């Protein structure tokens, strides 16, 4: 027994000692690993580029049978400062170049497996045609030794990545390709799955060039630093920038002496999807971007410069988008009056100066007079007008050609808004009017400022809600209230099909509607609203100039809009039919509520025509007057009998008194 | 105050009056059906109404002749029915004032009837107009309408059948109105039924003051 124990004991001791001795080896293992300094001692100096290939071979361990991996955009020379400030700056060389375990290293390094960290991107990219066709590795586009976070790259820098290989970018099919290339990076279109956003930067003109406003300029202008700077910008403290706040900032920047301050919008990809051919066949669809549902409107941010030269992003209210020239929503455009008449995007956005011809597509630069191709009569009148000669404003300066509604369906307020885009002081200019606010509430500008335009009085159906609001009723509303989903409303109202609605027919229709209005949840009653509106505008707003100040032009029984009194009847197909309406609806006692709201000074006057009409009516009753007069005679007789009897009863005592004496 | 019974209405007059009354009432009632056919049909078919209307029309015509004949023969026509100037200028306002005002105060009427002078000024004017203008006019137009083809030349003188019908219609309205007023004023006798009794029995009770 004793001898066995003695044999094991020294064996264990040896093992323990060996372990203890080897411990430092574990701890000092790093001492034999390759360090960054080791790498940079050669690769950190640009001299490496000057060393000949033969000399370089001496510095490495030659290998055979291994294919050289294309360096892509990387270089043997790694700029230390650039690397340190790059997105990989915290990593050491061997973190990626895992096959370097000792120096000198092999001649050809194995390709770095970027998916070690960038697994999702690698997966996306592997499935893409870009990889399957070109077999380009990650570093063919990106230089991992210098790559800065992609958010810090501007549009030009991002484009340069793609342009490294794609030197010939033939986008002749695009209308205005230069504009697209000026503002967009390739992946905005070529990566439909990427998330995109719109980023606004504050710019000013320095030395004749547009340059971003720096942090110091910002702080000087707004008088605040750091966190306080943002507090000063977000005036209403709602966490986002509204247009009025942006305007205020620009004002302060201008006041601080910066010239031509403005916002520059960039549409950039925020989170790239590394598959540039996925759904590429949809890319040629203008509506992919030119719609208010476009992906880059999901994120709209303003970039405010920060102390360290970077930009802090602050959300911008969607109200800002309204200031931009309206981009048509694809579905909305299809409902617009232009689309309904078969006008497509390229019908207007393709004119005159031919830039390129490429097979089917002829890309031209839009000239000024494109609207006149169809609207030549309007253009002729407008070109002669003072408005054009002075302002040089052309069609789309006032009108939105992508607009959903045809002009005829705009209310007076909406039409006024067109003029007030420029003529912001219109109300002040009209102080000479009696009650200018009433005029402005109900009339559009061209009512007075286009004397030759044809005008009319248009009645429309409206519902009054329980809280007193007036809501214009569409076909669907009227049909539902009547309980006849497919009714032809015009036929229903004008049963005699005379092509003219009498005041009685209108009153009867309103009565029918109001019988059933209780079926709707929110309408209290239905009546008609009235517009004084221009029916067919004439685009000369200064014809007859100062004479427009003549009140009698409108306030007279002979005013032009009395000649056209119309009733708007919504149709099932969404259109609107107008039928002439009997003029007696204006001043007759037909019990049509809503009409009493409408009164033009001078309207309640009896005219010669009224007397003629009355005389005609008297004559058409003719012999039937005898019945009327006869009944009056009888009623007169009965009246006498009745009254006399009444007084007789009341004065019975008087006669009894006198009779007493008889007896 | 003495109470007297005077004899006002001779039998022929009373006979005439009631035939005339019933005739006029029936003429008016059937006339309404003829004027508004389809809506009012008290007398059954339109044809029946026409028949009754025609019959009563001729009845009234004959009755009128009776009245005219009687008063011409007795020589009282002018005296009773034609108002002299004083009646129009003084009597009418007096009588009107009585009916409209003094009656209520209980005053005595300004006119007391007697056999020779049974109508007050108002009555005289009204009855004169009715008996000399309206009734003849109505009878004439009625007879013309009875046989339009026969009387066409005559009607054309006056402007055609429409004019004749118009006159017939407006006169009928006057008669209806008159009827209501006449019936009512008849109740303004010494008692409610005094005048009615007089027209049935011929005697009127008159109270003369003093």
C-alpha cells in the first residue's frame, strides 16, 4: 500500500508545476500576437505604395495556388488618422483579418468575412443580382479602412460609390435626368426596400457659393448654445419644427447678416437595403416617388449643426411639405380633371427642347408655354393682360395642374386662395368697399376683377349638422337620405323633365329630404347654400381697370349673374350637373330655408319685368278670376253677417231696455 | 207705444217670394255642381243637376213674370221699388247708420213700413238693383246658355259664350252673397222671426212710438 501512494505523488506535482509555469504563457500570449502597430509600421505609411512588387514579395510569405482577392477600393496604404476616425476605428486589424496570426503574413490574405458583423447586409447582398452578376465583394464599393458612417455622407459622396463602376448612367427615359441626379442618390430609386427620408439643411451664400450654415453662425444668430439652441428653435415646444418656426430661424439668420438664407432639401437613404435590383422593374414608375405617399416623406428631418461638426436631426412637421410644389398623389391625379381627359405625365412634361432621343422615349425640356397647347384661348387672353405683362406669372404659378378638382368645383374661398398666394394684402387694399369683410367672405376675386367673365348664382345642397356647421352634400349623401341608392337626382327633382327646375320643385325636394334627414346621425336639416361664382373665367383681370369700382355692376337687377341662376345636382358618377333654376327662388316666398341668407342690396326692388310677368299671370288666369272675386264677395257678405251678429249679441241689453218701455 | 198689425205682403207677393226663394236656392246648389263638376255631386249625376237647374231656371223666369205682372197691374212697381233721390241721398245713409251703429245702441229704426211704403231706403236700392238688373241679367244669360247654338248670334254680340258665362257666374256669386245678407237682415225685425212671419202670413207687427 505504501509504495503505490509514493508513485502517484511526484506525477501530480510535475503536472501542477508545468501548469503553473505555463500560466505566464497564456497571459503573455498576446505578446506574440500581431498588433496594430505591427501592421501600421508598414501599411501605415504611404511609402508602401512606392515599394516595387518584387520587393514587397520579400516582405511576405509567398503562397501558391491561392487566388488573389481583388482589393476593390482598398489600398495597401492605410491612413492611420482616417482609420482612427472611420467607423471601424475601434477595431484592431486582426479583428477582421483573422487569418493573420504571425508576421510576416501570407502574400495573399483570405477575403475578410464581413458577415461576421454585418450578417444581415451580407444576406441581402448575396441574394441580389448585383452580387450574382458582378461578384463584387463588399470592399469593391466600400473602403473599410476609411469608411465614415453613411449618415455623414452627402448625396454627392454617396453617388460616387456607385459611379466608381457605373460610369455610364443612361437615364434618358427620365424627364429631366439632370435634376434627378442633382438631388438624388442612386439607391433612392435602386433600393426600393431601403428606408428613405427628407433632410433639410440650413444654407447661406458665402463668397458667391451656397454653403451650410455652421454651428457658430447658428449660435451667434440665435444667441444660444448646445441644448438651448434647440430650445430656441422649437418655439412651441412640441418636439418638432413647424413652418413658422423654420421661418423664424431664417429671419434671425438673415438678421445676423447671413445672405440668402434658405433650406436645402436632400432626399437620402437612411437604412439601406443591399439589394439594388429587387423590384427594379417598378423603378421606372414615376409614381413610386411622385406621390404624397412616397417613402421619403415618412421621415422629414432638419439637420441642425452641432458643436463637433456633426448634425443633430430634428423632426419637421408634415405641414412643411405643403409649401413645396404639390407632387401629385398617383391616385389623386387619376381623379383630376387632366387625367380624366386622358392627359398623362409625359403629355405635359415633354416639350420642345429635345435633350436626348433614346428609342421610344424622347426627353425634352419643358418650355414655358406648354399649357397653351390645349388652353390656347386662355393663353391668348392672358398674354394680353396686364397681369402677365407686369408679373410674368405663368399658368402654374397660380394653378395646380395636378389638382384633383376642376376649377368649376372650387368654392369661392378656394378660388380666392389662388390669388391670395401673391396678393396677400388684398383685404387692406379693399378698404374703399362698404363692408369689405362681407365681400371677401362670399366672393372670389374674379367676380369683380374679371368683368368679362360670365357669372352666375349657383345653388347647392348642404346639410346643417347639430353643431351648426354647413356640410356640402354629395351624391352618396342625397341618395342615402332619399333611400334610393341609384336615383337620378335631376330626374327626381325635375319630374316634368322640362330642363329647368322651378322653385316649387326645389321646395318639394327639400321637403322630401328633410322628411328623412332624421335617419342620418349628424345632420339636423337640409337646405341650399348659395354661391355667387364665376362660371367661365376670362383671364384678363384688369380689363376695364378702375371701372371695376362701380357698385352698380353687381348691385342692380340687371347684374349679369342674375341671368344665370343654377342648381348644382351631384351625379352618380361623381360629376356635377347644373340645371337652370327659376329666378323666383331668390326673392319669392317659397319657404326654402337657406335662401334667406342670400341678399344683394337692390334685389328686393320691383322691376318692370315683374309687373309684366304679373300682368301676364293675371291675364292667364282670365275668367277664373270670377271664382276668386266671387268667393271674396260671398266672404264679404258672410263677414258682415258674422260681425253684425256678434255686436248684436253683445248689445242685447240695449234693446231689452228700450223694449221694457213698450210693455 | 201702440202695437199695430199692418198688412204688408199680399198673397201673390208672398207666393212669388217663396217660389223665387226656393228656386234661387236650388239654382245656386245645382249651379255649384255645374261649376265644379266631379268634386261636388249633391244632385247625383251631372245630367240630373243640369235638368234641375234648367227647370228651376224657367220656374224663376215664370215667377219673375208673375212678380212683374202683378206690380205693373197694381201700379205699385215704381213706388215700391224705384228709390227717389232723397232715398239715395238721405235715406240710405240714415238706414246704414242704423244698421251699423244705432241698432246696437237699442235705438228705434228710422223707417217704419206701411202697405204703400214697405221698403226702407236700403231695401229699395238693393231690391231695385236685384230685380231690375241682376235677376233679368241672370235669366237672360241663363236662357242663352240653355241653348247655345240657338242663341249664338246674340251671344256673339256680347263677346261670345265665355263672356255670357262669365256674367252668369259673377251674378250668381252676387246672389249667394245677397242671400246670406238678406236672411240675416230679415232677423233684424222687432223680434227675430217677425219679418219671416210677415212674409208667410202677410201681417207685420209694428210698434209706433207714442
